[in-house]
C-alpha cells in the first residue's frame, strides 16, 4: 500500500512538473475543448504558448489545446489524412502556399462565414494581409503569423568597409558594389548570400511587379502556365550570377541554419531572411544588425513584397459551439495586445494595425528601431496581383522545381535555359492537375 501511495504521489508530481515546463494550463472538463494544430518551434513556440495560456486563463468556457505537428509540410500531410473526419483539429495552421489546397479540399469552413455572423470588423486586419487570403471576395482563413523577407546586414562590417550603415543598398548595382567592399574589407567574409529557398525568388519577382503564373497570379482564373521565366525572372538570375563572378556571393545551398550561422560568425555581410528571424538575430549577433528592404533592379520601380507565413483555418464538420469557440480564440489571437506580444517576441508582423499603439511595441521600437524597417517595407507595398502572391495548389511542388533552377544557377548553367526548363516542368504539372480536375 505504501509503495502504491509513493507511486501515486510521484505521478501527480510528474504531471505538475510537465505542466509547469510546458507553460500551459490544464482543461476544465466543463469547458469546450479546441484542438489547435500548429508548426511553431523555438522562440515562436514560447510566444504562442504564452498567448494560448493567457486565453485559457482569461475565461472559463473554452480551453485551447495546442499540438505541434512538425514542419508546415509534415503538418499538411497529416491534415490531408484526417481533414473532414472527427480526428481533424478544430483549428489548423497552414502555410501561405497551402491556401489553394485548403480552399479546394472542402474540409474547411471559410472564416468569412463566422465574421459575417458576428459582424466582425474586417478593418481590424491589415489590408495587404487580408488580400492574400481573400479569394473571389471571401476571406477563407484568419491571418496569424505573417512575415515578409528583409535584408539583414552587419552594420559594424559596413563601417569597416566604408559603407554608411544608415544607408543600406537598395538596387542590384548598389548591392553588388556593397558586397565587393564588404568582401575586400573584412577578411574571410563574403558580401552577400542567397539561400536556395524559392520563396526569396518569388519575392524578388514581386518587388518588380512580376507575376509567377498567368491568370493574374491565379487570382482571377485557373492558372494554366508559369510566367516566372520572364525578363523579370531573368533579372534576378543575372544579378546573382554577376555577384557569383565577382566572388562575393556565398552559397549555403538549402540550409538556412548554416546561413544564419555564417552571418552570426561574420562570414557573410548581408543576406535575405524572413522578418520572423529578426528578434533572434538581434539577440544573438555579436555586432549591430541592420535591416533593409529587399533589392530591386536599378531601372524598375519598387512594387513591394508578398506576405509569407501562415494562417488559421476552421475545420468543417465540428459542432456550432466548437466553431464559435474556435473563432473566439482566433479573435483573441488577432487582438492588438496578442499581436503586439507576438510581434516583439518573434518578428512576425502584427495582423492587427491597432497593435502598433500598444506600449510594448512603442517601447521596443525606441530600443530597436530596426524592427520598423520591415514594417515600413510592408506598408509601402502597392496592392497588385503581383504583390498579392501566386494562388495555386501546386505551389509546394513548384518550389521544388524552382530549387533545381537555383541550383543550376550556382553550377554555372545557362540562366534563361534553367528558368525555361523549370517553367516547362511546372506547366506539365499544371496541365496534369487541370486535366484530372475536369474528370
């Protein structure tokens, strides 16, 4: 009996300890439980858990249970297996390029439906972010972790190279010259690195006003062909090839971790990264980190950037009570306070413009004004089909194809041919999918 008592006490204490480590409160049996699948890890996971815990403690009717499902790709594969069944989560976080699949799956309830029922004020959401997740006038998901690409640079290395850290380069030629000076002035440093992550190619295309696929980036009709192999796509490849010939371009392949490490150890002076990485870079860099807009060709006016990240989707087939409870949590996540905390602790943008009035952001911007650069770039974006981003079910597959084209670039192959080959492969995949959908 005594041994059983000891075991019971041990199990109870273990449960308490696990609860403390997770930072999450426990559900009350009388609450409506909402299962929330997400793909956040590292600092974003800590920030997310805090928001969830604050929500759970703010009321006694709803309990949100967050469940990590691996990367966006791993999570989407899991959702595909359970979507539309009782095993589906109430809320699912899907990557931006998974939006077309989610809409066509038939396994979701458009968030617009709940917004209309509750007369939710859409102006609480940033217009440029809403635009990405709106198709045919309907908002399908609640924006959440929104990011854009920025250029992060070593401000101390800039000074050493005779560059003004308060005036970072803006155009391709300016970046090329800055990369040369950084490489020459800082032993063991390459001036710039470009990760083989096709999202950056898509963004450099959009900043020129270039569309990735036809039918206005798939926004006004079903896309039938790729258009990224245009002159604007070639501009990007030519610029990278020029810096490669200059000996100023570092190649980290597809490893974002290695590229970040290269920057922090001062082997790279400038690189493109997600704004979501800013907080971590500011914290860990042994030098001052500067933030700049992504580059554009010299003779083309800047159009802006496309929102990246992910949004929250409501699963179909849940009870009306669960739907309303899930939407209540979404609204809490979108509130100014939640978004302000999320922004400062991660670098993701506030989806609610009211967040910029929160004391935590005002105070942080005075301390770290670099945060504002990414926000300004986002707010300077013109609303066009190019900057709303491509809407196509095959975007994940297209990125795999484009990754091969970027690899060809680094291997010295013909630039236009590499782009055309990638476009041909995407066109084949589009034709097969469109034909299958007609049957």
